[in-house]
C-alpha cells in the first residue's frame, strides 16, 4: 500500500467520490434528456430547410438595422449574423410554406436594399425540409455508428468491461453537450454535429490513455485492488490530461471570441464537450468499468496450448 500512497495524490475513485460523481452525471443526463424532450434543439436551416443569403457590404454592416428592416418586411424570424469580416453578413430564413423560394428571395433582397450599389448578393442557397429531415437522420446515425465502432475497437484492444465504460463516457458527453444546446437554445446545425463527433474522438483519446495506463498498472502493481490501480493510473495521466485540455480550450476560446457568429456554435460545442469529456474520462469511464467488476484477471489471455493445460495442477 505504500507504493500506492506514493503514486496517488488524489483519491479520484474512492467509493464516496465515485458515488458523488455518478450521481452528478446522472443528474446532468436527466436534465439534458428532459430539456431535449420538452424544448428540443434550435435546429438551423441545415435541418429545417429554408433560404440562405450571403451578403457583402461596402461598409461595416449594422446587424440590428438589418434585423429591423427584415422584421418590418415580414421576416421577424430571420437569423442575421456576421460571416467573417464586418462587411460580410449571413441571413438565414426558415421555410415559408405559403411562398415560393424565388418570391421570398426577391422580398428579402428588396428589404435589404440589394438593388443599391452598397450591397452585393454573393451566395443564395435553398434547402428543402425533406433534405433537412434526411440530414437529421444521417447525423443521428453517424453518432450511433461511431459509438458502436468505438465499442468494438476498445473491446478488441482491452476488454469488454473497458469498452462499456468508454462508450458510457462518450454517450454521457454527447447527451450533456446536446442538453446544453437545448437548455440555452443555441443554434444547432451541421457544424455542431461535426463538433460533437470531434468531441467523441477527443474524449475517446483521453479515455484510452487512462485505460492504457490502467492495463500497465494492473500487472505492475500486483496484489493491489482494481480501484487503487485505477487511482494510480488517473493520477499518472492527470498532468497530460490537464495540459491537453487547457491548450485546446485556449484555441477554442480564441475561435469563439475572434471567429465571428458563424463559427460560435461550433466553438461552444467543442468547449462544452471538452470540459465534460475531461471529467468523464476520469470519472465516468473508470467508474463504469469498476462497477462492472473489472480486475487484472480480465486482461490475462487464456492458455491455448493443450499440453500446457495438461501440465496445470
């Protein structure tokens, strides 16, 4: 036990702390699911369909003035945001069943003063609701497929109890990240789906690093419990986890502050996902494996030579 005490400075996975962490995770998951069921997600034009216009001004655009003009023209639900420079503006409009896209585009251009020389239409995209439904279905299937493939990979590299812990942590990260977007009604589009998939990869990398050290310590620290060996492993990888998380967050905060409104949902999804993913790689994944009764014996390969089996007492 002295070796364990020398190597462990923080008791992450003690019975009491583990119960508190599991309780907190369950509470956040329940709140996220409740919000997703009650409020849903604020789907963007990628999922709902509608019209998108990219405008270029010869002077810094006043977004409040643009929103006011669109509201007066009968488009109060239009989303207006910057798209890079101060002179670039993106206008998103949900579908209107009573009007044709061409008629809506003409009305929008008239309300925005596109006929003048100070505004140029650079891009126009129209997305039908049917395509939006297909993207919603494909995005959900992509997440489910990623989780299943990750389960198979971790089970092949480690053992099924570790795989179950890893997938539990990843599902935990995805649900809570989506819950944040539901609670605060942040715009949810394809860039956010890409960010959630990136969070899955980031969180899995953290979890595999911890599990790899756990596998080493299961054999190095013989005679110790699985809980103690996991505590040692988490502490040994803690510096790497913190440094990786902080450096990534610095970049994402810079993107959020300096990247403009168009990239803000992507940055927010990654920031929330990395914070939750770092927590889950320490607590959720390891705690789930411990609850499934993982032990060093699970990693011992079975004897396949029949002559060796006959020699066993």
